[in-house]
C-alpha cells in the first residue's frame, strides 16, 4: 500500500470544484424528491390490487406466497438512505471546497460518499431475495433461502463500517495511512461480496428461464427486474473498483489527484442507479412481480382444484404451494375477507 508523504499532506491534491459539488447535491435532491414518493405511492397502489386478488381467492390465501406492504416498500428504504447520504456528501463537499483546511466537512463528505453505495446494495440484495421467493425459485440461490439476504447484508454492513471508520481517519496526518488501508479493506469486502452476488444473479437469470417453473414461464417481469438489478450491480461494481484502485495508488496516485474521477466514476453511476430503478418502476418493479406471481398462483390453484375434482392430475408442474418461513413472508389466512389486511 502506498505511503503518505506527510511533508506534502493536504486534504485535497487539487482545487475542489465547488460548482460541480453543488450541481450533484441538487441533482440528488431532485431524484430523492421523485424516487421516495413514487416508490411509496406505487407500493400502496400495488397492495390495494393485491388485496383485491386475495379477497377474490380467499380459499387459496393460506397457501399463496406474498409480502405485505411494509416488507415490499421496506426493500427500497436503504435506497432512500443511500440517496440521502449522497446529498449530505455533496453538501459537505461544497462546504469543504470553500474551507479546504477545515477537517469537519471533509470528513463528512468522505464518509457519506463512501458509504452511500452500501445502502444501494442493501436494496439490491433485498429485491433479489424477494423476487426469488415470489418466483418460487429459492433453490437457485447459492445460499439457503432463509440466509441469503442476511449473508449479503452482513457483508454490506461490515463494508459500511470499515469505509466509514477509514474515511474519518484519513483527515488526520497521523492516521491517514491507517484510514486508507481500512477503506481499501472495506471496498474489497464490498467487491468480493458483490462479485459473488452478481454470479448468483447471472445464474438465476439464465437458469430460471430453462427450468419447469409455471410463474417464470407466464411472465417476463421478473426477467426485466433481474436485468435492471444486474445493470445497477455493475454500476456499483465499477464505482467500487475505481475507488479501490484510488486507495491502492495512495496519496500520490493519479485518481486521488484528479477530481474528475470522483464525478465520472462515483457521482454519475450513483445518480444513474436510482434513476434506472424509478424509470422502469411501472414495468419491472418488485410490486409488479408480486402482483403477477399472485395472479399465476391463484389461476394455477384454481386449475389444480378443478382437475383434482375431475380426477385428472396436473402433470409437469413444479410449483409448490406449501408454507415457507424464508424471508419473513406473510402467509395470512383470510377468515372473513377483512382480517389481516396487508
């Protein structure tokens, strides 16, 4: 790891561009104002449609796999925190650009911009876990279904704490080397965990379309959502690799000496990620995946019960309508059509 020459120690190796920092602070504010109400509103609308489906098929409700409103909207909450962290980071950076010798705003921007992507990845992990369960394809996960999301989120949290701690230490001459090493470790933990997750994502995408799964064969929404998740995964991975190289190069490196690397390989990818999610929410959100999954589950359940009555077994179907405790799924029993409303 490159060592810092303390005789030349400065918080910035260039003159920070205050206008660029202000620009991205405003842009992230705009996307936050759009993303939060859109995802919350769409979540409420979706659950109204889900309740209608469940009421219309109350005899099958006990065996249908679905999530309640809090669990679905909750998958996007880390994304909201990530955007908020980006806003705080670029506001602090704007202040730091005007007061280059003040360590407080420098520490603030360093920590916020380092940890923001870890919130993004938490949303990605949660969306994938919920999608796999709604598609009844947990067996395609590299980890057991009940531990899959937890495994990746734990790695995410570890990466977050290391990057936050290292980012704070880097503002002081005496601890700058240690801080840089800690941040680098956090970034590589993130890259390693994320690389494993991407492998699982790619395997899931290609395998699910080739097995006998009635839900996957009747809808393509899951595939669109999976592709969007993968695109956003590569945005985060690109950013993390560049930041990792930055800290490996050290204080005298090319990346840390040129501010445009931060804006091109950090600000832009992290801005595009929520934009992509919200731009395709109507055709490829977890809300739509759930609605289509429930429709298919109920139509299949009806077909199965009808054919059983006529003594004609349903063949070549791999769907299993059994209870599952994975991912805290809500499997309510509707006694009178009004209890346990989602």
